[in-house]
């Protein structure tokens, strides 16, 4: 934080943060793998040379800072320092100070990023793969297990994504209502990458479409789309357009008509719109594979 304060955020990201990231990933790829918080060291020297507790630990602290926001982060640090002045501390003391300052449970964060090998035991791809396999199995209790997974806290809704992917594979019509609830949620933390691997809203739209319930979701997303047009918010315009095309409801053609009317004098935008409209027309011209009625 001092480096960022003194030299600016750009230099921090380009130099300090990137160096930390590349160093601990190099250790991981070399087979040096352990949680950030551990009592198992080969020697006292290994403690001093440990890139996980220092460099990866610093990266996770910055991630926690971003998750909490600057105001809560500063309150948490101030509480931690006041409560533990002049005494030895543990990682749990830090977690407790954060929870007391913010009123949020942080067990899930510390478990996922500090106490476990986050890129191994609790990784999103592993959980997602297991959820998909469970859905495909059609096993008794699969629906309950997948919906329970969606309630387990994760940083940016990764468990929610995995649960919906499993419900999509399961084909249980009850999954549509759950996915629709997720699609309506505009406030939970999520990535803004335009891929269902990271954005639970896109996963929800995929699940709804696969379960044959796009007609129920279309009005909500189309209303959001028109609002984004009125506000001239390009990010939201194309985010909502992506959701509409994912739902594959033929009524989505109206969105393209509105876009072409709005950007008719912009040649680049018109080409972009045309590139998005063409595959959408092909999609709605044929039945979706695997749709459950």
C-alpha cells in the first residue's frame, strides 16, 4: 500500500503487484505448493524465503481490500491495530478484527485463500466439474445438493455458477425459477467478464434457455436493455444484449432494430451490431438442442 501511495497505482500494478504474482506462480509451477497459512516448513530458513506467506499473502490482502472497499478496509485495519497493540497475533486475530469492523463473516474468504491451497482443493474448475457431473448423473438428491452449493459463499459467485451449471445438466424444471432469481440479482458480487465461466448472470441465462423458460426471463432483460439505451450506457447495452441473445427468444430481434436506429450514423457500430445479429438469427431459426419443456 505504501508503494501504491508513494508511486501511484499504475506503477504498483506494473511493477510490485506483477512481480509478486509472477513469483508465487513460478513457485507453484515448480511444485512448491502449500496454503499461505501453514505450520509445516522444512526449516527456519524456508520461513524467511517463503513466497507464499509474503508475496502471495500480499496479493490476497489487496484482493481482500478490494472486496471490502476502502472504507471498510481502513476500519478493519484500524480495529486490528488497536485491538492487538503490543502483543503477538495470529491470522485468526486478523479475521476477527475484520468481522467486528464490517459485520461480515469472513470464514469463507480465509478458508478459500489462506488456509487451503486455493488453486487446488477448492478451485472453481474442480467444483464446477463435480457439479456438472452430478447434474448429468441425475442422481437422487442431486437437485438439493446443487441448490445447497449455490448458497455456499464464494468470492464472485463461483459456487452459484457451478450450481446452475449442474442444474442445467440435470434438466429439473425447478432449476428455472432458481436461475431466474439469479438473473434478477443485480447486487451480488460478480465478475464483469462476458463469459458464463465467470458471470453468474450469463450462466443463469444459459440455464433458463436450456430449460425452455426464456419467455419468462425475456421481459426483464429487455426492459434493462431499453433502460441502458436511454442512459447511453454502452457497457450495459451490450451486456444486456448478450443476455438477450443467450436467451435466444425471437423477440430479441427488436433489440437489434433499436440499436440500428440509435447508431445508424456510426459505421463501426453498425458493423458490430450486424456481426452480433447474424448468429442470433441463425440460432432462433432452429430449435435449441436439449431444451426441456
